[in-house]
């Protein structure tokens, strides 16, 4: 039986010139799921890319962060703002 261990919440700001390289999140507490809500999209770039993602709408993404590689491309113009919830099971 799976046991719920907790949640976290972050507000990520990606200014022009920033990016996140391809990675998987550390598996500290068991299975790690993330729900990302893109509040503001960059004008150019800043695309979220994941090899196994469930895109609920244009700006809402649900994925397993500890097993799936994910990244954010270079923000070339504007900025990106993301509200991210983590669920640990």
C-alpha cells in the first residue's frame, strides 16, 4: 500500500537568459509527482519539455519528476512564472 508522505509548493521565476538543463528530481521520499501551472509564459523560449507528461491544458502539466527527464528551454525574451506543487508517495 502506498503511503502519502507530503507535499511542497514553489513559485519559480525564470528571467530572460535562464534555463533548466535536462534532469530528474532526487528521489528523497519515494515517488515524486509534480503539478506545474504556468502562470506567465515567456514571450520567446522557456518551454517545458518532459519525456512523459500529462498536459491537462496549455499551461498545466502533471508528471513524475523522479523518473522522467524534464527541462526548460532558454528564455530568450520576457520571463516565465510557474507555480509548482510536489506530491510525495
